C-alpha cells in the first residue's frame, strides 16, 4: 500500500481522469485548512462515510473542522467515501483512503472521527476502515492505530456498531471533541496501553466505550442488560450537551463542484418543544436553546464574506417556534436585500403565520412550499402528538396558493401505531382536497406533491415499543396510494419497503446486529442509502449467516417493561416519561408545546445546575430557582446510575 | 443601473486541483469569487436570478490552461486596481488573473468570437514515430471518429499539428491548433487517440485562444 503523500498524488494524476466527478477527490478548495504536518502535535481526520457531495453539506463536521483547526496544536483534515469507480482504482493501485488536505493516509492520523447521522452509513464506515488498512474490529487495533470515534444521531443506539468503534460520542460534539484531544495528548506522553486510553476516555461526560461492557441476553434471545467490565466505566452514559450555544461557525469550505447544499448553514435553535412522538431528533436534542437574532445576523454576514454562497439556510427542527422568528426574518431580509440571496427556512408549522414568514423573506423563488402534517386524519395526528385540524391545514394551503406558490409538498408517514387503512386512504383524500383548493385559486397550475415515507419506531422515543409494518403491509398501503394519487397536479414520492426494513433493523439492533452488518459488508454491501448499491438479499443472507431473525428486531411488539439495548445511553428524557407518553398516545391524549407547560421529561433534574448557570431565555425550559425544587424531581432518578461528571452538575 | 453597467474581460489561468472543476461549476466558482470580493456583479432578473458572466470556451475536465477568458458584467464601473486588490484574496487556489480589460456592452458574446484554440499534449510514454504520425494525419483527407455515439470528421478541425522538440522534462509534447468555433470545436484528446496515444496517458494544457478577427 502506498503511504507517501507525494506518491499518492502521482498515482491520483493517473486515475482521476478516469473516474466520474474527479472534483470529489482533489481537495484544494477555498477555505480548506492545511497545516504543517510535521509541526502539529495531534492529527484528526473527520470522515463522512458517504459521497463528498453529501459530506460537504454536513454542518456538524464543518463545526468540528473549524473548532479543531482553531487549536494551534491540532490539525483536522477531511475524507469521504469514494464512489465504487474510484474505490476499485484506489484498491488496484494500492492507494489507501487519504485526507483531501494533505493526501496523508488515514492510518497516519491520531484520531479518525466518523459522523453517523443515519444508520445506512454503517457498512461504508467498515469499508472505509478497511480501505485505510486499519483493522475493522476495535479489539484488533494496536497502539499504532488511530483512535476510531463516532458520533451523530444514529449513535444514540451505538450497539450495532459497538465492535467497530473505539469510542462513541453521545450527544453534542463541539466541546467534547477538544476534551478527547486533551486526553489523547496526555496518553501519548505517558505511553500507556490502548486499553488505558479507553478507560480514561470513559470518564468523560458523553463518552461510551463499548469494549468496556458486555451485553446479556435471556433464554428467548431478548436483551436483558449490559454489564460494565471495568469499575471506572459508568453504568449509564449521559448525553453531552452544550449548555449555551457558542456563536455559529462562519468559515465554511467552498466546494468546487455542486453539492447537496451549497449554502451558509446557520443553526438558529437546537431542540424542539413540540414533542411529536415519532421524532427521535425532538427527544434527543433537548433542551431547546436559541441563538440571539443579532448573533445570527452577524454570523450570516461573516459567512457570506467568507464563502460567497448565494443561499442561507436558517436551520432548526421547527423554525416557527424560534421565539423572535418574525424579527429574525425581517432583519435577514433587510440586511441582505442587495446580496441576491435565497433564504431557506425549513420545518414550518401548519398555520397561516408560516406563509407570512415565507412572504417576508422576499425570496423570488416560489417553486414549492413544504408542510409536514405526517398523518392525514385528526385521530392519527393526535396519536403522534402533532395535533392540527384538517381545516387549519386547508386554510394554510389556501393562503399559500393565494400568495403565489404553485406547488405544495405534503409529507406523510404510513405505518404509524394503530394505523388502519382508513388513515392511509385519508392521505389521498387530503391531497385531493388541497389540490382542489389550489385549483380554485390557480386553476390547472396548482400542484400537490405527497411525500410518503414509512414510519420506523426509533430508540429513545415514546414509540420505541411499537412494531414496524411488514414489507407486505407497506406494499399494500403504497399500492393503494399509487392508484389513488394519479392525475394531473398530483405527484407521489415514496421509499421502498426494503429500505425501510434496513433502517429499522440497524436503528433497533443490539450488539449481535454487528455480525449482520459485518457479514453484509463482506458480501459486498456498501452505500446502502443508494439504490444503485442497496441489495436487500445480501442483508437477508447476512441475517442467516449471523443466525438472527430480522423480524425479531422489527415486527415484535415489545412488552412495556422490556429492557432495550440502548437503555444505558441516557438522553436524560426518562424512560418513565416515554412510557407514559406512549400509553397516552394509545388513548389519543396529546401534550401541548412544553414551553406552555413543563411535563418533567427529565432534562431539568439531570441538568439543574447547568440551567441555573444559564438562566432566562438561554433555555426554553422553566428556570430552576432553588435546589429544593430540583431535589423533588431528583427522587425519580437513580443517582448511582449517573457518571461522576453529571452528578457533580446536580 | 443599466446606464452604469460595465463589461470586464478577465484573462486567467486554471491549474492545480481546480482543473477538475467543469464548465458550469467554474462559472459558479467565479460568481462566488466576485461575491466574496464584494464586487457588484450584475444579475439577470428572472425566476432564478443568474449572475451575468460568460466563459469563452469550455475547458474539458482535467485540462490545465494559461489562456482562459471570462466576461463579467458589473452594475457600475470599478477600477482595475480595485478589481485586482479585491479579487486577489478571494480567488480560489488554481485560478490566477493575468489581465483586465473593459469591453463594449454591444460586443457579441465571447463564445461566438473564438476561432481556434492551441494545446500542448504531453505524453507519459515515449512515442518515437509521433512526428511522422502527425504528418500522416495531416495528409489524410478525412479522419472519421465517433464522439458520444455520433460520427464526425476530425480532419477539418485540425488547423496545425506537430511534435515539438523534446523539452527539459524529458516528455514528448505535441502542439495542436484546433478549430473552436461554435458547432465546430476540436478536442485534443481526440487528436491523441487518432495518433494512437491513449488519452489517459497524456496531460493537456491549453496555451492560446484566438479570436475570429485576428485570424489570417
């Protein structure tokens, strides 16, 4: 294998002209950071295990890249998954996975950090380790190998990837990444064993070292719990949060080639107060923290000067819920009126105010307006806790068509708990009703696009007990919708049921699922999120080889007291709260926005001290005035289960 | 605005990793460069506002060039010295400006003015017969080739072709001048193929773009 950057460069000269989109593999973009390799203590490779075009649009990695490179003793470089045409040439010429900045092989870095926002990146992660010449199993790595870490929303259930990753970052990465660096520097100086490093990392708030734990299973194959193998390993791993959001990153690399999102992304708010029961992001990103309007305006201004991007994305899980959203939108329009900008404001609530907001953005492009009712009957929207009346939806759509948008995109899911065929039929009926509203205003120009995905019960949500629809059930529902949503002005998008199954297995799996992932990769599974590559049969065979039954993971309704393979990972939203919320859903009971009333999900008792240190509007949770109030809530928590660092914050 | 609209012509080179950036992406890169430089690039109004800029002749992916030309429209005049001082820090690695020039608004589009393009093709492998092969090619009445499923005659597109005396790098280099009129543009890698040289084992560098009115 070639390990010298100059030789890698020379070989690339030969192979790049032969591959599709060679601009993915060259680096050299505006704002990339290249430091002196020999003069920098600690080297971090940040990897998005999918194509460059996707990875370059990932805000999390851009933040970490910026924060790491701000430290003089650290350099951070990037790598992405090569498409198969490039991979086969790299393998045949002996080029390992290399960083775009300096063309160093990934094996020469101290740390490799994988971003895992979704589960279908797992086989690519293993493949990239292999392409780097690094043993794919954590247990086979030696001191000379880089520390392999991974974070992102998918890792809230780390077990399926446990054997491949040395350390998981549970929660928000912007602070802990620097603590990992510090721990690594100390370890390097001391010259201790790799195991010592992992044990020392395990005491950091938000770090999970899977090799320090052993899962247990009952006679029936059901997971029953996990035992720490080291005294120092915490029984529960509490997610890391950044109590007050730091000013946004404003220095982004400007790609030479078109990427999924070529824009300035600004996170205006983290977390969501709505409590939709299917939504994992809404449960795991609590508490809600907002950035001040002035900070956002300033960040956009700097970022535009740094990048020249033509688009700004104001990102959050629910833009309408940002406290000063109207003021923000007005300020953005005013400040950047002469910059020929387009501004995206995703995730708007179904109400006419959202239309006013989009109008205030004065974006000339009125191509499509997106709303996500998620379910088509009021009954089902109550079950999922997204209560909106049909009338409210139709009124909002009328307003949208009135203000000049021709195409409304409506997002739905099928396969919700307690769903009947009537709920599915209602999707088609509602789309036709919305189209009718559009036709009254715009005639034949009106369009409705229905995006219908299939629900996957995600870990750490109130629906984690629910069984998935089977492939046959999904096909039947999709068949109905395909027939019912034909005709002028109607369009339907859907996911293949097999894609949904894979997502469900991988997100709900226990540690034994790692065998399935490994076998699937050995049989050639990579780029599972891409229809060009995804092969369902490989996965079915991999389950057989691993001696596991896929339906055990996806089609079994779990008893309410079942222990989940992810229960030792604490989002701080208590299981008791999730249980209650699930039972409420079965009765059609809803919860209001938790800014109106606190439902004691568990965030405040765990992070009472952090809340006290960050009073007022920094969090949208109620203030914790005295220790007494917090102490009452504390009874619900088992203090012994918390790691030292979280306990000290109580 | 229309009274102060200014059209600037920029000559630039394209090397390093940006050579793998295609025509449309290069336009986008220039637009962002002007935006970073806070220069008043003009936009065509419409459903999707488009930056007003024009590249003379698409440079195939992977080729380098010392003679690219860009026309850009600014909302009001900016001195060349200010253009230079603002663009310099905003330019991505691999793009280098060699000249600014103001051109008349009424001049026809840049791409319609180009007549021919000159290239150096350097070869990784040794081809002892390359000069005689060039002569054979030039003597042919026609060279029928396939491009994207269509057959065409390469011969009339070749205006000049010869092997250059070996340079200091030890690599053999072919000089070729190809027609570059709209609808009649020759590709240097096609010439290499016609000479029996694998295009993947060559580097192509564009050295000159010639305008119609300069033609003999």
